[in-house]
C-alpha cells in the first residue's frame, strides 16, 4: 500500500541537482528541476549504478557510468545504452517540504 512520506526540505536540494533518499526498500532519487520536484528510482536501469552522482540538465539525468539519459519527469529512457524507463513516484511540495508517494 502506498503512503505519502516527507522526504526532505526543498532547500536541501540545489537547483538542477538531486539527492539520494531511502524509504523502506525503496532507493529513490529526488530532483529539483526547472519544472519542479520529481522522484525516480535511484538505480540506473542499465546496470546497478546509483544516479546520485549523475548530471542533471534541465529535466534530464545523465548516468555517471555510461552516460545513458532519462527524463526525470516521466522516467523515460532517452539515449543508449539505457532502454528501460525509470520508475517514477508522485511528488508534492507542502510548506517547503518534499513529500513522495511510495
Ligand atoms: S549503468 Fe547507467 S548507463 Fe550504464
């Protein structure tokens, strides 16, 4: 069953950056982008690589290992070698806090 969980304050994530956050068995990346806050699975779908040190440009995360790219708003895989989309999680901002539905 899904529940809304408070993950962090909005000012804990720099613009065009992400943080790694863990809740129960979920390892999640939370992004601060020009379009707002988003959340996806933290691990790249190509190999078991954390996206924590990846580069965020606009709404795209580039995996630090092989440079595969994902749209962080939709989780869609955008460029080789990644072909499988990232799972996404609904996000809400309430009173300066980022909440994630996990
Ligand atoms: S592990 Fe992410 S692109 Fe290869």
